[in-house]
């Protein structure tokens, strides 16, 4: 298949590119920036530009069968600062993408949504795909709106789509200097001898998924022959931030300095995903334990800083 990965030079995208190549697909990447941690791959065709540059996006869609949409211009933490920008740069441009996919006869869009922010504070755990969705940040709202438009475009034009709601992915090539990603950020702080900062008391519970398991699920969902499907992809188990710190301490064998700061309003107390549907429909489940995943990520961080 001829595939286009929008955001293919980012953390998830770069691992997805590896998977697509390993399975024998041709790969084109559209991204604003080059990959941060490695050089361009010879087998990949790279197109550089902003997601809002409609001419470049249109060009990138030429002769493409499957589109993997991983681009987001905002983060959960910052999306509420400017919701208008969030809608304009994500929802509006995703609508343009859908229109061009119909015009270019793209077979399927695979959209990476959110397995946390779209649900808000869940009433029942683990969270199933049909659970109520009450996002408390603009990021979650825009992800949910894009999902709804993908359903509409399937209904109106037959454009197939698969929606992935991942939990908290982590692993090598996730930037430890960013503000997102508990595991690599904490490991980066430890490597640099800096204290870890935790919002709140560290008892919020999240679902962590190693990157190789995530891209395996994305790939299986992409090539499942369904007109429209939604899948939670997570570990199915919740861990508190304090538990993560204890696991990290066990792996790295170093003293860890922790400071606790004021809780953020966007952080729901507890969420982890029900992955029964992915198990049944995709024959998928995660195979990397949290201890092993942290160790692999720590090995990457150590190599990165030497």
C-alpha cells in the first residue's frame, strides 16, 4: 500500500513509519520538522510543510491509499489558552484533509485521537469506547469533533476510517525535554540530576502503553476491513504517578528528588482504558510490561545523553 503519515517525524509517527516499512508498504511522510533523533530514512519520501498549507497537503496526497493522521498543533496543557486557534488549526484543516481524501480516492484515514482527554472524568473504569465523553480541555473537544466528522464523511462519501484512542504512550525517541510524557521526562530529569516535578499529590492514575505495542495496534486497525471503527489502545491497567516514580527508581537504581506542585484543572483523577474490543476485533494486546518498557526507555535516554 502507498501510505502517507502526517506527523511521521514525531514520536509516534517515526515508530509507525518503521512498522509500515517493515510490512512492505511504501511510505511518504508529511511533517513540519525533520526527525529529532535520527537521520532521514532512505526508503521514505519526505514532504515538509505546515498542516495549514493546503497546497502542500494536497500534493502529499497524490497516489496515496492510506492516510495516517497524527498531526496536532496543540497539547492538552496549552489548548485551553487559545481554543479558536485549536479549532482553526486542527478541526478546520482536518476537514480540508477529509475533502481532499475523497477527491483523491484515498481508501482510508487512520486518525490518532485521544484515549484520555475525550472522555473527561469517567464514571466507570476501565473506560469503554461507548462511555460518555465530557472533555475538560479544548484538545479533547477538537479530537472528538474530528472523530464525528470522520463518521460523517464515511456516511456521506464512503471514506473509510479507523480511530485510535491511545492511552499514554512512552518509549525511545520521545523527547525528554518536552512537557508531555511522564516516563521520558522523569527519566531525563534523573539523568541530568534534576528534581522531578509532579502536579498534585501524585495519586492521579493513568494508563501507560509502550510505543511498539501502540504502533502494532494502529497497524492492525488500519488494515482491518471495516468502514468506520474506534479502538481504545492501552494497557488496560492504571498506575499512579507515584507508582511510576517507584518503578523508575527500581529500574535506574538512583535516588530521585521529587517536588509536588499545585494540581492542574485539566487532570482527571483516574482513567484507564478497556481494551476488550481491540483484543476481540484486532487480536491485539500489549506485550511489553511497564518495567521492561521503562528499562528500554532508560537505555535510550542514557545513550542520548552520553
